[in-house]
């Protein structure tokens, strides 16, 4: 290929991809240095047709998996390192949305309890509620507690019957 003065060479998708991160050891995270989307994942736009500058969109960690490991047959590509910017293929595994959600909970990244910005109660209030329920349940308990806490009696019922706030131990 003959280039004119000032003209940049057309890099392959792999060359473009590999220019966007620093490859470390196999057990280190290889952090994406390109564009990061609103969810904290790297975005990559491989060229589909270099003649007309047509690109597709793919998350960088998914492209890394396809490039270095193989086809993606499952719903998601999960990060075993829990680092959304990582494109190290040794840190990536396929799985379902359920697997991904379970990973999030195990890593302590889920927005449960007080971490949920829609939560009305604190963990201490839930502990007191569970204690009161276990030591002194009476007819009208849910309604009385709901009025005191300013929440629906169904919410009190779900907490006391361990449907909500299951992670709280008192």
C-alpha cells in the first residue's frame, strides 16, 4: 500500500483494538483506555467495511472475548475480576444474566438495603422491626409498625417474613 504524505495507514481491527489498552501479565487487569460508556464499560467500534468507513458497535470486553477466546454463545460475558474496564481474556467468562447478577451480589456491588436510593428504611430500623416481630407479634402488628415507620403494611409483612431485606441478620 502506497501512502500519500500525511495519510495515516489503515489499521486492522485487531491493531486498533490493541492500541486502546496496555497488555499486562495474564493475571493483571488490562484496562481499556478508549471510550467508556455511561455504565463504565469500554466501547469499541470495529470497522465492518474499510472502503466506506462503516463501523459496528460492541463492548470492548465482548470484542476481546471474541478476538482471543472465540464465539460468544451465552447471553453475557462476565468479568471474574469485577472490573468493567478490563479486557484481559483470562478474566472473562460467558454466562447468563442470572450468573452475572449472582456475581454482583457476591462481590457486594448490588444496591440492596440502604445502598438502594429508593430505600426508606435504614438497616437499624429493619433490625428493630425483626426483633419486635420475633419477640412480640400481635394482631395488628404490621399495621401499627407501618404507621410508625411511614411505610405500607405490606412492606412490613414482606420484611418480617424474610421476602425483603433478607441480608439483614439481627
